[in-house]
C-alpha cells in the first residue's frame, strides 16, 4: 500500500511539474508594431486583424515617419520593433542600408503592382497603397483676400500668399519628404532648390505632421496647406470649405509600406501580420481611405479624385531618394529649418 501511495504521489508530482513547465513555455503571442498611419485609421484596420487573429496581441507605437525611422536606427543594437507597418518606403530603404530589415515575401505578393514593392524576389518592403502630395486650399479665406486658388507649384510663389502657406517638415514627416522629392524629380536638383528658396519666402510654418497643413487649411489658420490626399480629401468630404488641388505638374508620392525587422528572435506572428497587411480584405479597407492600392481591387475612385489618380504620380526613383535622403534633409534643414514649428 505504501509502495502504491509513493508511486501515486510521484506521478502526481511529475504531472504537476510538467504542467508548470508547459505553462511557463507557452509565452503569450505578441509583437511590437511601429506605424506612421494616422491615429484614426489604426483602430479601423486593427479590428480586422483581431477578427482573424484574436490570440495575437499587438503593441502599437505610432509616430510620423521621420521620428519612427530615427527611433529604429537608435535601437539598432537592441531592436524593439518586430514589424513596421504603413510607413514610407523611402524611410524603410534607409533602414535597409543599415541591414535592419529582413527580406520576407508575404502571401499574395505576386498580386502587388511592381511600382509598390521592392524589386527583389524576396523583398525588404511591400507597399499597401500610394499617397501623394496635394494642396488643401481654404476657398473662403482666399476669397476674402481676393486671391486665386493655386493650381501649380509655380502658383504658390504668388507674393500675395506670403505667410499663408504651411507644409510638413521633411525631416519629421514622410509627407514633407515626398513633397520635396516631387520638386527634385519634376524640376531637377538645381531648379528645385531655387524654387524651394522662393517658396520659403511665402511659408508661414513647417509642421511636424503630414496631415496638419490640411487641418490648418480647413480651419483657416494657414489657408493653403501642402499636405497629402487622404486628410485633404477627407476634410473636404466632411464639409470643410476647402478645395483639394492635385498640382498640374504631378504629385510627389510614396508608398505606405510594411517590413520585417532584422533581429535575432523573429517571431512567426510577425510574418502572420505581414501576410494579413496585404490580404484582400485589407486592400478593400485601404481602398476606403486611399484612391490607389497596391493590389487592384476594382473599386470606384473615391469622391475628390480624378478618374485616373495614378496619372498624377511623378516617376519616383526610390533608390536614388534613399541614397540621398540624409544629404537632402541636411541641406533642407540648414536652409529652411528656422520656420519649423516648436515640438
């Protein structure tokens, strides 16, 4: 009997130990996601992720592109992020130069338009959409001042606009960088820098947010905001007295893209997230916010865009922009940084 009780106790003890070991080895599924998507977009998109993957916890860090890229570079010796989501491709290419991205081909990659993904067979970045530079113009305020609505980049040099324009700071905001990248690629380097010097004379402030100039235009603080399509069109469709102008010369643009951070412990959940980020359901969700998605979902063009929004995109050389981004930003900050808003 004693022998039986001893064996029974030993069996219970072993089962208990195995249970504790099993419990301790089952770490919670969670990943750290860095994103530059707008605050109001994130919960809308993540509701879909939770529907499909309720067991994966997402820790979201949201900031502008420039701030996120600086943060990831600062963490290079001990990466904290697992994935980057919805952040400018030009910024991600800066991370790739530092070997901070791990190539990964998410499910459905073959459907992505080549313009919106890295050209490698196993890409380091894959885009969700394209976003482009626009002018958000307060019609009421300009009418009061007897000023016309600007239709071209050259129009923005009208002396009557002095102090009436706001634009994102390109070192803080991906939208700011795509705007000056557009100038450089449309006009050529020499002419673009000369143009920006003239534009600076009319500039009221350089913001640290890509959407803020559109909001400032809507409330009349700065009647002309160089911003991007999503917030500009959204504010117009909400009834604000603004007109959204796609400049006649074309729009600088970038792709809100995703990437896998190169680190020692790459979690399987990170790949699950990146697969989800370009899924058909997500493309349809992106399509409710943007006119151009990286996968054709055959949807109507949202109100506020032309019938062919892709035609507004300038020819982008992502590689050249990434290689020269630091030089461009240093030069820009030295010349124009004095009008940056206080952080």
